[in-house]
């Protein structure tokens, strides 16, 4: 079996989307699957890279799209990659989505999941499900190699998803529910986010302007 991971984040392999998507890919590789990674932001940047993406899509039994939420939408480079990949669909080929956002609430990702499900149905892919989570900013820079701490449910969800995919199934609802559980209390996440924003504002000399309301 062959799995292709398409990173929808402009950060490529430096971001949370890659960290989570690659963690799932490693589990499939451990089960004997062939795996590959492409980045949406660069995969269509030249005729050669378009050919590479086409060949990778043709060879894949399942294509995993891992990306951050942009307001309530998919990143533009990912949309272009989806349009291109739709030309390479083959019978029985699966797609699945991994979407995370900086919003505290997981349900903010639902429109993006619905878009991916709709794309699968209209393009002829088999929809294999989604893993969606809020508080994605808390994952950045953290290892997904261990199962403890605030990422314990994420790790369990990836294990369940991989086991189901390896056995020929889709991402189970149990995995989706685990993946979407809050990583920490909402108040703590908001405190950390605000602290980080104010720290960056002071660093760049605009600490006194964070409460400006120029359009009020």
C-alpha cells in the first residue's frame, strides 16, 4: 500500500501540519506501507514539480491532506493542489484530512472538513474521514513521539486512525473524537496566546499599541 501526505501549510515541513501528518505517516510506514510527502505551496511551482505530484498521486492508495484552517477555509495553495489531484483520481482511491487551527474550539474546523468531504464526493475519491483539532498552536515545536502530557489523546487518535487504515478501513469516529478533545483548559490556552502576542508586540516596539482601535 502507498500513502501520500500533502502538506497544505505555507510553512511546509516546519509547521504543525507537517508534525501531525508525518506522525500518522510514520505509523503507516511502520506497518510496511510506502510513503511520500509533498508540499502544496511548491508542488505546482514548475512543470517538473507538477509531474512529480501527478506521479505521486497516481501511485497513492490514500492521500492525506494536512493543513491549518484559514478563518474557516482551506489555504489557497492546497485548493490548487486539490484541483490538480482531482485529475488523477482512480477507482477506490481514498483521501482523508487532518486540519488544525489556532481557535480554542475544534468545531471551528467543521466547514473545512465539510469542504474536503464534498470535494471527495464530487471528484470520485472515497472519503476516509478526518481528524480535526483546535488549539493547534500549542502543538507547534512539540514532539509527537510520546504519548504523555497534553498530547496523549492526539497520540491515541493517530494510533487508532493508522490501525484502521492499515486494516483497510477509514478513520474511525473514536479517533476523530479523541483528536478533537481540548489540549488544555480554554482559559489557559487564551492566557498563553495573549501572553505570546503581547511579548511579540513589545519585541517589535508596538507593545503600547495592542489595544488600538483605528477603525472604531
